[in-house]
C-alpha cells in the first residue's frame, strides 16, 4: 500500500464484487499514500479545516440573502426594511470576504507544526511562522482596484495565499534554523515566549524583505500585481482564437471552474469577467431572438450551466451529498452531509467542499471534474435535439434542482433532465465515497494507535499534558475524544462498567471483582482504557470520571447484594493520582457508599504502582485516611518497574496485585519465578494478600500455586463481563462449590 504496485491477477469477470474491490484497492494505493500523507497536502487540508467555521457562517449568510421562496424577499423587506441584506453582507464580508487570510494563517501554522516534528531538537514557533506568512501576503497585496487590498483577501486570492503560505513558511523555517541568524538572548526572569520572539526576529525580517523585494522587481518588470498575473495565466485559455459560445467553450469553462475549486480557488469568482462576456451575452441574445419570434441562437448560457451542470454548486456537489448519504459508512462524513444538505439544495456547497474536504483531496479529483463535464455534454446534446427546451427564464442561482429545471424551461422535461443528471452524478460519486471511507478509517486507526502509545507512557509535554496540547493529527483526535468523553459523562451515555472476577483457587469461590470502565464512542467504537485515562487527566475531569465509576460500581454492588451475593464479595475501584489530590475524596467515597447503603468492606480502592510517592505526600495521607475508614487498599500493576518492595513498608497496602509483566512468563522464566517468590515472602511477613493478574492458562496456575499464590484474575476464569453476567457467574460458581462440599 505504500505506493507500490504489485503484480496481482485481475479477479475473474464473473466476480463483480471482487473486481470492484480490486479496482478500489488499486486506486487507493495510487492516490492516498503519495498525496494525503504528504506534509504539504496535510497542511493545506488542515488550513481549510481551520476555516470551516467561517465558511459555514458565510454560506448561511449567502443563503439568508438569496433564499428562493415565493414572497420571501417582499416579506423581509416589509419586516426589516430594504437594507436587511446588509446583515448577511456583513457576515459575508467577515468570512468569505477575507477567507484568504485565515486560510494562509492556518496552513502556515500547520506547516510549522509538521516541520517541528522532523526537527524535534530545534522547534520553531508555529504562531510566529503564521504571522510572518501573513505579513508576506499583505506585502504583495495590490493596493489599487475598487476595494483596494480587500479585493484579493477573499476567495479570489485563495490560490495566491496558498502559494505565499508554502513559500514564506519554507523560507522562514529554513532561515530560523541557521544559527548565525538566531538571536539568543538570556535574561533572568525573561519569559520563554519573549526569548523565542527575539530569536526569530532576523529570520522574520529577512523573509518579509525577500517578498517585498520580489514584489517590487515583479511590478517593475511586468507592470502588474502578482495576483493579476496569476489570474491572467489562469484565464489564458479563454483568450485563444476560436473560443465562442459553443460546446467546446462550455466544456473548457466547466473544466477550469472545477479544477480551480479543487485547488482552493473560487472558480466562478476567478472566471466571472469571462462569464459575463461569454455566457451572459448569449443569454441576452437568446432573449432578443425570442422577442422577434426567432429561434434562440445559443445553447450554452449562464442559465444553462446553472440549471443543468452546477447543481448544488461546483462539481455538481449535490450528487456528492447524495452519494455520502447513500453509500458512506463513516459517521463523520454522514453527519457532515446532513449538515450540508439544506445549503446544498440551494446550491451553496462551501460547507461540504471545505468540511469533507473535497479541496486538495486526490480521491475526489476525478469525479469532481468528470461529473460536471458529463452533465455538460449530455445536457447540450439533449437540448440541441429539442428534447428539452432552452432554459430561457432567468432564476436566482439558489433555486433548488428539479424546481429550477421546470421554471427555467417551462416544461417538465427540464426537471427530468436535471433528475437524470443527478442520478448519473450520484452513481459516479458512490465508489469514490467508499474509497474515501477506507482512507479515513486507515488514518483514524493510525492516529488511534499513536495515541495509544502516547497514553501508555509517562512522557508529558511542556504544559504537563500527554496528548491534548499536541498540534498534530493525534492532538486533534485527543481533543475530540476529550470533548466527547466529557459530554458522555454529563449525559451519562455510552459509558458503562465491566467486571473481571477474582477467584480463590483453594476454595473455588469468587471473592471479588475489579470494576473496569468502558466507553463505546459513537464514531470510533470501543476506546481503550489508557486513552480514556490520558484524555481525562489532560482535560481535567478525571475526578468526575472516577466518581462516576465509583457510583456505578456501588449501585451494581447493591444489586448484587439484593440478588444474594455474599457480603464478603468485594468490588475494587481504581483511583487515579488526580483523584488522590482531592482532599475531600474520603468524604465523597463515604457519601457514595452511604447513598447506596453499603458497608465499607464491600468496596476496595485500587491504586497503580506508579502512584507510589513520598510517604508523607498528600496522596499517601488520603490513602491512609481511606484505610483507617475501613476500605481495603490494593496496589495495582505491581512489577511495572515504578517502585520497589520497600514501598510496601510505608504505604497502607492490604492487597498487592502482580502485573502481567511478571505473571505472563512465570511458567517459562526463572527470573519471573524468583521475583514473584520474593514478593510472596515479603507480603506474607507483612500480612499483605496477593492477587495475580493476567492468568490465562493452567501452566501459570500450577507454578503460581507452588510459589504460594492462590487468588487469580484473568481470562482463564473469565474475561471482563457485564454486571448482570458477573452476577450469574458468581452465583453459579458459588452454587457449584457449595454442592461439591455437600
């Protein structure tokens, strides 16, 4: 899958599904590795996502001003006055009117983040990189024109903004890593951010000066701005001799509009001057011919393209919306499609293009360009043969499909042609939607695996967090999970407990169970416990999660008591170091047990070995307080290497749980045998019980019994199960042992 093509046989022709899967795999292999994971492509995509809130607000403002409902405009004029559109215009001005600026800032920021991942020892501030790129953009903005510098700060300047972001960021980052250009100033009490600002002063000035010098020379040589030159190059094909109001001109126009959009350029805005000259004139000529009772001379007009080609916006986006709703299994894509559906019906597609994203997404390049081209050719042929009347009547560009086809042509055949085009476009988009789903799934799995590795180690960032302060895709995933987990806690949804029983092998009775929190995310499915703990600790709601677990475990233990489970059966609840930092923890635990009318010995407190701190630390004092109140204290994960046996002397430990690092290889490793033997002897002298975790086979049990261990927890007896299943398991096991004793 890493861009390599293997010599594989094409499936047999009678296996349609296999052939389709083969084609999907080949397309996926050709596009995704070489495009989507390329750092520059990632930065551009993240830059567009950075702008999504602005795009959404701007799209809704456009819809507000142009909603094509009968009497809507008159109603709004009566209620709010004739200047009511000014409100939506102000929103547009603050969003699409300056979209090139946040796009450049977001893209430059992410380019710096990705570059820092390659140069861990010499990171450069992403904020300063983005501000430098912004200064470079302002330097080259043309000051003339009707709106001055604002003219190219919106969507018409997106393409140049992308170029400036890439070039300026690369130059700045290169200069920032040249030691001679870095001003290192050390002063007592000076903040690190100020030191970094001084260090990057010279690289920033040089980068801006380079852009100013280039712009000065460019204008001196060519007499026009860079923006104007870029637009002239893009419009050059339309200046060629022979381009008229023909099928060829419409195909060229549609092709350029969609290709521009794919690269983040508002194609219709860029080509607007030609749209007026090439297609508006055709529409006027048709109307004049009708007045003279002559046949309309031109098929290709702006109205023709709006009605039959750009349905839902550029790329026939409404077809992509339909394909997402029909074929996508990615819940995020489906939610985005639902959010984009209403604006999409009114031909506003920015939410979809920026949110999916379609822009700079190689998977959607082919259908985004191909579908409108096919619609153009099919519609041209159908209209030229007289099967559908010309769309003579001008309508608002926000008129929904099907309705627009009828009202613009005055015939039901206009709606039927639109419907045919919509079905065709949807069918073309569907396989690419499925490829996109696979690509997103692969990226999500990769990010989740990386997040799991980060969550399992004890390395924290500069701000003391493991994952939430990261600026890469892992950090984005972690922040999304933190937000969703906090919401799940507040709404008491998608969180639940499972229990793994602890069995006394000598008596055969189940004497307790460990409560394990589980979270089934609506998008990502089951989330591993280490990730839950990491995002909870980073997000500052670990105490809330811990109290939720305690309350649920107590409620379940009360149900087990009522079902007849012995009162000596103990439910163990894990407590984190953040919870032990709460000086009111003991009172909260006591209140929770009182609420469920449980005695203290029914609930045990488990702490990980990594919590082993100074004997006089506040955390240890709270553990002693809990122990004095009658709660059984267990040290979990013992043997992970964080502490030593000496800690057993200072900490109020009643039960020590031997971790899998020792138990899993005890049947084959003499070292594990010696270590466990030493632990058993010490615990026996200190009157501390031992529970061995991760017991999975009879060989382990035989060796552990010889070493003096007899309380086990692991898959040999049972995996983690629900509270109801544990109740049935315990009652059945205990019933069997009681029957054997008789």
